C-alpha cells in the first residue's frame, strides 16, 4: 500500500453541514475500497488565486490515506463526477514526504 494525499476544493455555496457531508462521502469511498485514512484536515474557506466557475473562494480539504494504486482511479472518478468539487489533486507521498507529513501531524497535535 502506498501513502497518498488528496487536496480538493469544494464550492463556497455549501453550508458547513453540506461540506462535512461531502468530505464524509469521499472518506466513505476510500474506506469502501480498502483504503486506510491516516489524517483529515479542513483548511476552511480560502480565497482562490484565480476564479474557478466564477467563484473566487472555496472550502479546502485534505485527506491523507494509504491505499492500493487501483483505488486512486475510482476515487478520482467520484471527485470528477461530483459537482461540488471545483478542483482536486492527489499526490503519492514518497518516503521523505510521508515522514514530513507525520512530523507535521505530530506538531499540530502538540499545538492543540
């Protein structure tokens, strides 16, 4: 299993409840396909660098997970189909990136 990180931007017209439902839907898709969710972060409403679909802000969410490579295609297909998602990016964390992400999570826990 490889470690991946997906950041996606949800449309700003969603309420907090609708945003959480969308994130839960995507987490559910991952777990149904055998992925193990390591970390989830909601970065909140942020200004976009450029307008996407005439929107200048969006809800940023990041999910860090371990999965087989075949799961990524299914997951990204669902992201593409969902009209609430403006943009997404999935990256595979290599060894050093995974270590950095773990340090970042641990530092964040200490701050809370």
